[in-house]
C-alpha cells in the first residue's frame, strides 16, 4: 500500500523533470566515482544475482545497467509515473510501486542499490528503510548507496552518522567515497558513495 501522499509524488516528479533537463543534477555525466563504485558492486555479485533497485526513477541510470549485467532485477519506486516510464525503458526488470520503507523482503537479495533515493526520506523513514534493507539482503549481501550529502530536508549525512545507522542493522562499510561538484551557480554539491556488506 502506498502511504505517501499524491502531492509528494507530484512534487518529486517536478524535481525529476528538472534533473532530466540537466539544469541542476549533472552527477551522472560529471561523476568519475559513480561508474567506479557501480563496477565494484557488480564485481561483488555472481552472475544472475538477485538485485533490488530502491527508488528506480525512470530506470535509465541504474536499473537498465543492472539488467545489462545479467542480474535478476526487481525495482521499486513510490511514483506511479516513474514505474510506468521505467517499465517502458527497462523491459527486462520486474517493477513494484511501493514506498521503500514499506518493503517486506526477507533474505531475498544478493545486492541492493539506492541511487539518490533514500536521502529523500525523513530521518525516521531513513532509519526504518535501513532496517528493511538489512532484512531484504542475504547474509554477505552487498548494498550500494549513492546519496547527496545534504538532503532536501536539510539533513547532512556525515560518514559517522551513516556508519552508526547501518552498524545498528549489522551492516559494515567496505568503502566510502566523497565527490564534490560545482553547480552553474558556483555552489558546492557533494555526494557520498558507499559500498556496504551485511554481516
Ligand atoms: C533522484 S531519483 C533517482 C532515480 C534513480 N535511482 C537514479 O539514480 O537515476 C529518486 C527516485 O526515488 C523515488 N522515491 C522517492 N521517495 C521514495 C520512497 N519513499 N519510496 C520509493 N521511491 C521513492 C522517486 O520517485 C524518484 O524516482
């Protein structure tokens, strides 16, 4: 069941449209570390591994790449519109419209990715989702996390903060990287890229 309001989805779709125009969010074209961390994550997984993509958006940045690697991909998003677009863009994946803090998978996935999605949650839902991610992963499974250092609710994610949240869920950080970009307006925009493993 979708808990979040329709307003939220609409607001998000407006932000997503903005990203697509490339006015603000150029991380996928500018980043050198996103491809590096993505490859590291893929190298940790076996052929045909079961992978969950949390907050898949239109599927073109991550879901499609996961399918191309030959993984068995399930992708979720809160937005009906994003799921509709992603189904068209990535026919090889399974899609579910659900909010990520509501997922109820148990020891099912070898890998989970959250690419610029979990940071959109409030602090409470972020912590709930961290628990759901740990539950959904098999022991030894990997979690690839990309997030903005500052989210849209003015939360700053420090490495220490993230380590504390995920350590409470039995997840160990294998690698954390930070990359900073300058926006057109000459403001600094930092992203964190993390690879974790369930113990
Ligand atoms: C910046 S986009 C990232 C899309 C994709 N992961 C990528 O990297 O290209 C964030 C996505 O998270 C989704 N999202 C936001 N809150 C969510 C939630 N609570 N549960 C599931 N998806 C959510 C949005 O609808 C949007 O499609």
